[in-house]
C-alpha cells in the first residue's frame, strides 16, 4: 500500500475532549457461539474493522519501537490469522500473501527480540 503519514498520538490531548458521535441503538459486541465438538461460530465479528485496527496498532508500535518490541510478534500473528480468515471467506488468494507477509514480520521480530534461536 501507499506510505501513510505517522499518526500524531498527541493530537487532541490538550484540547477539550469532544465526544464522538455514537451510533443509534445499543452497541453490539462480537461473540462466539459454541456449536460443540471444539467448534465455535463468530457472531457480529467484522474482520475488516479488526484488520484496520490491528494494522494501525502495528504501524504505531513499529514506528515508535521498531521490530524489537515484544508486542510486535503477537500483533503480527493475529493479523496473519485475520488475513487467513479473510482469504477463506472471500476466496481471494491475495489475502494469503498478506497473511504470509505478517508471519514473516513475526519471525523477524522474534529474532530481533530473542535472537535467531527464537524463530
């Protein structure tokens, strides 16, 4: 994707807080329905929203601390799972490429944190 400007984490910290407009109606939280046999079905889960949130989190973490931050592997593993799920749902192999890319980030970060033996 195109390079984007780093997010200004200080933006708005000293101004008066402005409440964000809440959508009408009750907030819906994602859940899982247990269907037995070790399987669960996600309910009200928006994969794309999760991907956007965690990609932004990864970018912030990477820009501030680099690959050697211990939180990078967990976020990248989660993003790999989200992209793998998206590939399966949408039947689009480009999402598998993105999942593999995040698994490579995971491995590189683990090596930066704990040395080559960790990965």
